[in-house]
C-alpha cells in the first residue's frame, strides 16, 4: 500500500505543485483534499508554466486519475474554464477527472459577501482573495450549503429550492448590513443548471472510489492547498484560510481511513514567504526581501500579489512537522539563495529573557518577542544544475543539514529550480 500525503509546511506557496509533479510518476491517483481556486499550483509542463487552481497537478500526466475531494469548495465556472484550458493544450481529462459529489459549490453570493466583508474590516483585513472561499465554508458549517450532488440530483427542483432560500437570506445580509445590491436568483438558476449538466459525468462517491482504489493496490498521492501556518485551527488565527490544509484535512476532505497513510511529506522553501496580513516572525528587512522576491519571482500564482519574504523559521517548521506527522521534508527554491552572502536561520524566540522554542497560540506574542537567529555563510555558487546532495556546495549541505537537525526530520527531496528535472531525491 502506498498512500502519500503532501503538506505545505509554511504559509503556502512552498512549491507543492512542483513536488506533486515530481512524485506522481509512480502513482496512479492524485487527490486534492481542501481549499478552492484561491490556491495556485505552478507546474512546468513541456518547459512551459501552467497554474492549476482546482484540478490536481497530476492531470498533466496522461495516465493519472485525479480526484477533487469533498473538502474542496468548487467554483463551477472556474473549474470548467480550467478544463477548457487543459483541453486546448491537448490534455484530455476524459475518464481521468473525478469530483466528489459531496463537495460544496461556491455561489455568486459567496463572492459578493467575501468582498463586502473584507472591505468592511478596513485596516484589519484578513487578506482573502475575494473568491468566495470563506463564505462557502461558512454555509457548509451552517448546513445551508449547496453541494454538487444537489446540483445534479434526480429531483430537479432540489437545487432551485435551496438556491431560492439562500438568495433570499443572503440578500437580506447584503442589503441590510453592507448596503450592497442583491444577487439575482432568476439569473443564477439557469447558469448553474447548465454547470450541473456539464459536471454530472465527473461526479463520484469519494469514499467508495478511494476504497476500491486502495483495495486494488493503487498508489495514491494527496495534495492540499495553502500551508500549515494558514490552517483554521492550528495557524496564525484569524489570519488564516477557512479550511484545514494539515493532515486532518486530508482525511476529512477525501474520505480515506486514518490507518491508510504510509508517508507524509512536508514541503518548505529554503527560506519562507507569506501573502497577506498576519504574523510573520522571520520577515526580512525591505532591501533583503526585495532581493529575494526578485530572484525567486515571489508573486502569487493566483492573485499576483507580492509575497512577504523571510528567513527559514525552524520553530514554525518543527511545529508543522510535529502537527502533521511529517516523515520527510521537501526543500524547494534552494537556488534562490545562491547569491546570498549570509543566511539566517530562526532557532527560537526571546520573550522576557527566555528562549522560547514552541510556536505560540497567542498571536500577540510576536508584538513583544525577539528572534533568536544563527547566521550561516552562503555558498555563493550556482546550484541550478545540481542533481545530488553531495554535489551541492559544502555550505549548502551544511545549511540543509542544520535545518534537518533543528526540525528533527530528514530531508528527502531538494529542488533547485522551476523545471521538472531540477528536483532530486536525497539518497
């Protein structure tokens, strides 16, 4: 049995799509288990850049099956556009794309609510992408959400009844609380009914589908969106996403049993980044961040927003490894540090004269704490063509070994560039 889960170990954007693309060669099925089209997984296919938002990265390999799990919230228009773009590239999805029938749908009122709510927060904005992800998860928890199975139900009036009721309720909120023009039920109904007809062929029961795959010996790879630092329970709350990118989310967002998983890979950049508001203790000064941002092209794959850049924080990274039961780390973008003369590693936080090595639950902690850092000499050599750990510059080897030592987890994969052949396993 070979079931592997890939976890973002930082604040998202770690390079999960690239690692999925690297690992999928000996897998049969790739499962996306949470998030929505607020995520963007960048993969280079035939040396061209492709950004996937909802469909698992494995779809670029013609013999792989991909499942969008029930933990994902789906914007049907965005999904169908992604399918269209893949087909234009000559990538067939027929009989290869499956979608959980119990996945929830993002509706037009979710996007309007998302934008209105964020705008009302003023300087305290969360930093959402405005794609309706949070409001859709709210409806899921409030038990008034609409699922793909509702849209494709035998009872053709089921979706219409749910939609009408939701539009009435949301319009009261939009008009009364935010002063926003209401959404139009009569316009949404036929639009989404058309989406349902197009998506019906992809619908599956994820529990049955995965159980059958496991029993038949299929090798399965699970991918999430965002990262541990953005987990709604274990991240830097409230500056988080609305779902669980962590290990627990893989179980509840796909329908697999707890005892099925054989390996958990945590993905981390050789430094760290974050998009949007919220605590980011290892953040670099502006000049250093600008340099890293330029070299590493640190702009959101979905939003284009510049990412905040920081040194690698091994307190946060160890926390992610413990939380997710990480069995090995995949370190990406090592090459971005090739020209950096001195590299810092965060090893702890100083608070009231004490060395704190546990990631705090109280986010106000960072307002008065200081960083405890180690400075390591850079290697100042090009690593982009290296394909073995022992061929890396000595200082790069020492840097990576120190990260492994501080987190207590071995490094199993290293990436030294954006292309597929710039990734290698550590023997």
